C-alpha cells in the first residue's frame, strides 16, 4: 500500500494559485472555466486570463450542482438560482415559506431537483413542477442515470420517485438510521447512502438486497464514482477506500481496496472522468493523485493550514481544481 507520508513525486510547482481568500464550499467547471463556490455568498470565476467574483445569494450557499453549462445553487434565502458561464442568473424557484434549500441535483434533459424541509421538488424539461413529501427531512437527492427517476434520502432509508408518473406509489428502501446523502451507480443497479454512523448502506435495486459497508473511522461525507463505475471512492478514513462495483453483486462479499494511507483523514474525493485516477484531499490540506490500478501517488498540494473542502475535474479530465477551508485554491492543468 502506498503511503502519502513518504516523499512523493510532486506537481505542486505547476499549480496555478487562485486568490479565493474565503472558505471554498465547492468547485465546478463551466466549459473550461473553473468556478469556485465561496463561503461569502458568491462565485469566483477563475479563467487563466483573470478572476472575477459574482454575487449569487442573499445569504449562505447551501448546495450546488453543475452540468457544465450552468451551476444551480440553493441558499438559506429560500432561492434556487441557475448561473451561466457569463455570470448571468435566473431564479428557478423560491420557497414560499423561505425555508432553506439545502439539497440540489441535476438530471436528464435539464431537469432540476431540490428540497426544502420534508418536500422534494422537481422541475422537468418542460418547466413543469412536481413535488413529493418525504417521511422526514430530505437529506440527499440523486437522479438515476437512465429514465426520469429520483432517489430521496431521509430518516430510515431512501425513496425512489418517478416525478412524471402521476399516481404511482414511490418505492421505499428501508434501513433504520439517519441517511444523509445518496448516490446511484452509473449503471443504475445500486443505490448507496451515507449515514450518521461511520458507514455506508446500500441496496441492489432489482431485489432490494442490502449491503453494509463499514470500517470507517468517521462519517463518510464525500463519494465519487470512478470512470466506468468500477469503484466507489469514499472519504471517512485515513486512506482512500474504494468499493468494487464491477460485478452483478457489487461489493457484496468483497473487501474494498485501500490506497494512499496517511496520518490525516481523507476529507474529499473526486475521480477522474475518464481514467482510473482519483484526486484525494485530506484534512491536513494535502491533495494527492492516486492511480487506482497500482496505487501510485503524485502530490498536487502539500499539507497546509486547513482541510481540503473542494475538488473538481473539468469534463475531459485535463484540469484539476481544489479549495480549502482557509481559502487556499488552485488549478493544475495536464
């Protein structure tokens, strides 16, 4: 197993440093332009020819998602806002009770999902709105890769909802406990939730068979599917944990692959969109590239003053961006 505490080959001298100056909550790409979601209610557009800040919400940004042409955000001002590459904005929805919009997901054909309290909403490609009241506060949203179907994580499980199927009863996958996030495998066969406990829970959707995925030292807060969906990369331990999903049973009866061991906990993960490579951000501020096939490591950023809070690749995997809780940010092009 490779160890990030030993001297590593480094690309740190090739990183373009970006002056975020405030906590970075997330990072997305609009075309080739990296856009950092900042803790000061704004975006930082950071192309190579100049940086600019764009105010977005009248309050904290609580959730963001992007399809490469727009970034959709939810805020504690009760607004759902889409921002394009020019920085122009459109208010997609406003919560009538001014509740926080703290979950956002983007789906096929421009569909958008968001939640406020116990209610999940969907705006389809025709601009028609649908809503579903979950059994408890919505804690995570994820569209299926095929078809118009949404997974909603909540207390004691997850619900599968077809927004366009009027009158159809949603399907519920049950497991006791607080489910705080949700993801669907790229082939649409498995659903995985993060939990309040230091574990994941999963289901094979065809037969609702359970998968318990444990062994973490802390709550898992970051998930990323590898290219082709062969592995699910996860945070929550002092190493990168990769669960295998390359067979019909997923990780059932199998052990995860563990790479890039460190004395510091993995805080965030982001897999390369085309190659078997994962970017890993640690709680001590380091950023490492991990080659999944053989565990080879390359340093992108040395440990610093605060945890890594954002990682993102452009569509082709030619640029990696990162941001930290202390406002350090950078971009590495290959």
